[in-house]
C-alpha cells in the first residue's frame, strides 16, 4: 500500500485529475462540432485563449501557494500562504474580468478577426468570464490541498465538475421540459454551473478544515514571500500566452478559417495530455526534498520526468497511427476539417513526449528556486525562435498549418534540451556546495 512518502501517492491523482481537467475544452469542441459550425469552434478556441490570461496569472499564485505551503507544513500558520493568495487573486483578476466583459467585441477581434460576434457569442464570452472567476478561486484551493498531498479532493472536484459540465451541455443544447435549446451561450452557462459546483466542494472542505484549526491573519512577510515566487511566473505566463496566441493569429491570417479551426482542434487534443499532472507532482515532491536533500530532489525529479515523458510519449505515438479514427469521433460529418487536421495531428501526437518533458522540467526548475532561469529559457525560445518563424510564414514557400506544427515541435526539442542541461548543471553545483558544507540528511 502506498504511503504519503511515496512519489506515486500523489502522481496518479494528479495525472488523472489533469487529464479530466484538460478534457473540458475538448468536450466543448465535441459538442460544438455536433451542434454548430467551424465558426463556433473558432469562437471557443478564441475565448479559451482570452480567459487563460487571468487563469495563468492565478496559476502562478497557485504554484506559489503549493510550493511555499509544502516547505512550511511544520509551521502551524502555513495556511497564511493560501489566504494571501486568495486576497491577491481577487485584487488582480476582478478588474481584468470586468474590462474583458465591458469590451467583448474589441477583445475578441484583437485575437481573431474571423471570430463571430453575434449576440449569442457575446453572451457565451461573458458567461465564460463568470466561470473563470470561480475557476481562479479553485486554483488557489488546489494549490493548498496539493501541498498536503490531498489527492482525493483534487480528483473528486475535477471529475464531478466535468460530469456536471457534460450534463449541462447536453441539457442546455437540446432543451428539457419548459427550457428551449439555448444555443452556444448554453455552453457558457454550463461552464459556470460546473465551476460553481466544484468551488462549493472545495469551499466546504476548507471551511471544515479552518474550523478545526486556528485561524491566523496573514503576516506581511507572507505576502512578500508569495509575491517573490509568483510574480516572475505571472509575468512569464502572460508573455508566454501572448506567444501562444500568435500561433493562432498568424495561422488565421495566413491560411484562413479552416486551418485555424484545425489548429484549435489539435490544441484541444494536446491539452488532454496530463503532462501538467506530472509537473504538479514534481513541484510538490522536488520542493519537499530540495531543502534537506538536493540529491534526493534530483533523483525524484528525474524519475518523474522520465516516467511522465516516456509514458505519455508511448501513448501519443500509438494514437498517431489511429488519427483518422480519432478525428472521426471529434469532428463527425466534417470531412474537410478532418482532412485538414490529419497530418498536423499526427506530428503533434508523435512528439507529445517533448511537450510533457518541457512541462515537467519547467516545474522542477521552479521547485529548486530557479524560477527566473526557467522562465527565461522558455521565453528565449518562444520569442527568439518560434515567433520570428511564425511572423515569417508569408515568406516561406508552400507554408501551411503543417509548417506551423514543425516549428512548434522543433522549438520544444531545443527548449527541453536547454532546460535539462541547465537543471543538471544546477544540481551538480548544489551537490558540490552540499559536499563542502554540512552532510546531507535523508528525508526518507
């Protein structure tokens, strides 16, 4: 039986939870392909790109809560990091969501000029913004309970909220009793309901836990600690997301609506990959071990990296031989979209190990206090390699969405190599310092 000291105690729940979490955009696209046209697929992909801006800000705070709480579990007041994180989250995202809600047409057209802006589309966007607020509060709670290796609530919330999301999608799109079909805005409403449901589960657990423990107002130094960790990640997430948005903007500008819909479909499938689950495991396990035993931290990090990238890579390689069947399930009846997506989808699936590897190593570097270095390496390859090539697509003879796929794969390979080499150099330097200083103490 696994104990809480085992790496695999949290890994399965993290991986399966992230897998189910990443299924949500794909579920929406499956409903969209069944009930709507390619324009709605583009709408959902565009809205996902926009709402990820506040989400990625809070994800940085969530990772900071998780890392700092994991390092201070022996401190009776470790819940202060969570309370600080929630305060900062509300202060940051509420103004952002209000601005996005007040100027929906401008924001949507800024990301994709071909995105539909009819009344139902704008309602869908605004409802997604409300659900985004609930999601952001859940991210903070997720960071707290992930640090405690509470994998039960992590998986339960994601699984139940996904089930509610699917059920509401079906009810709102087909209608029931006195309610007529709502159209695309019904999918936005189902997202709100699902996020509120998941937040209620987390809130109930937290209120129970805070009732049996001592409530302490966060000290000012806790805010500074959280900000020192999260600010580089926040800036990185925003700048990284701009680079990701450029992938879709350049594709739509150079190749049109159908290749853009194809790229959104590929992005949804890649998003299913639970690489972030292995990354969350690495963030907790490496952060716990690093302070006392850097050698153990390196071993755990390598173990998680090779298991995660290898396992997901094998699955992706196998699925690449069944791309036609996969697309027939994802876009039934849309033969044009299927044919445009086959080769780019195969390329993505065959190189899925690189995507997972980058996610894991990025979190490992953050766990060993190399946050600035990790984000610097990532952004250097995005803006020094990916973005210049994307902006030059019009100059490349015979360029297509397949060209975009090759650019992204080569970027991941170079980035993963650079981050892995840097990580090994950091661990070698740390071990030398530990050898010269006091002996290492095992945490096992």
